C-alpha cells in the first residue's frame, strides 16, 4: 500500500513545548492545541506527559472523538540502570496503560530516563568519560523489559522502545546492545529520526537494520550546524533545544525522501508522530505554524514517492 494511507501522521504536545513535568508549559489550553493539530491536518496525537491531557477517559475521549483524532500512545521513561526501578515502572505502566487501553491506543513507548551524567555527554557518548551501563545493569534491563512487556500486554498495548538522547541507550551501538539483552521479548523499535542523528546514527540505516521490529516512528528534523556546535560547546540536551537544534520538518538536514523510501523498502505501514522539541515561551516559536508546515512538507515527500513508485511499476 503506497500513498498517504501507508504513512499516517500524528502530532504531539512536545511541539508546543510541553515538558515532562508540571509547570508553565502545562498551563496552555489542551483544547486549543488539539484544534491546532486538526487545523494542520493531523489524524492522531500522542498523550504527552501523563497529566497534561485530562486523565479521565470520560473527559478526554469525547474531546478526541469530536475532532476525529486517534490517541496513539504515551512515552514512559524508566531509570533502567537502577536496581529498584521495577516497582516504579510497573506502577507507571499500570496508570498510563489503563487510560491508553480505555481509549484504544495501540502503543506504549518505553525509554531509559534522562540522567545528569548522560545529559552532560549528549551527542558525545563516544567520549571515554561518558557513563555506561555495566554488564549487571544490562542484565537488569532485560528483566525490566520482560516485566514491562507483560504489563503492557495485559492492557493490549504494543511495547516499543525509543532510543533517546541523554540516556544510556542513545547511540546505534547502545541500541544494538538493548535489543540483544531483550531478545527474549517481542519489544519493538520506535525510531526517532532526530534522536538517531543526535546519537551519531543514520535513520535510513537504522530503519533497514531493524526491519519488522520497527513498529512506530517519531519524525524530527535536525540542524546539523547547531548539532555540531552542541558537541563542540558540550551543551546538554536542553541547551541544544534552546539553540533550536530541532527544526520544522524539511528545514533541517535530514534526508526524508531517503528515509521514507527506506520505510517503503521494509514495508513499514502505520503511524509517524511529527515532533519538534522547542522551548516553551520562546517568542520565535509558532507551534501551530510549525506543525502545519511540517505536515505539508511530509505530504509532499510521500506524494513524490507515490509518483516515483507509479513510474517504475
């Protein structure tokens, strides 16, 4: 199946600067945000941090339904290297999973949580002083993921893993290690194009490498010059975001025609969540305009691929 039916596009609250914890970014109107998503042309949204959208399904479901928006999933960070992380993880998955299941969302997106140690080496995990998980901690990761999968499956959710900047699973090599220690599970990959590039990876290569394990996609674009400055100046992840390391899709340096061609090659069909991590309150950022331009660009990319496929068929 080619065309826009193969590639479905959703939005997410982080493009409006919504942070993972309550604060000024949570005081903006979620209804206005949903209206702006619909006006831009999106068909779905992620939940964002638990508590930003209403957590009562009787409130949230009609808000989504009247806008014809599909809820796709939620991001659940876990401090995977800590031996006592399991109980907190299970509690978090049960809380989030209950809401997702009631609203028939398909995905639970697991990630290692950001740490101060890794944040100081954002984009520079290859440096010798960058903290790494020990062999024992990696074994613990395998056990944690098996528990997470069991709980997620109880709610009918597909568990996928998101390699993330400023965590212990940032680089392609660390991602390979993660899937090695979790090979006894069915956890899939949520590939984030911007985080992949930030972590010294190539999204095209990663998509082809993981094939059927790639079950969910996050779309970000990245300014290569800002990323180079971030590494040179040793900015942490938040500092790089403030310097606009992520751009409107199509205005950065990622090769999205090549990426979507790779998705077609591996027969990926499904959702891509379009994101631009921004600093909340930055007067130079216009989220509604940015998410609209991003989707317009991506529709052009998949439209060109459809024409390309038609010419060669």
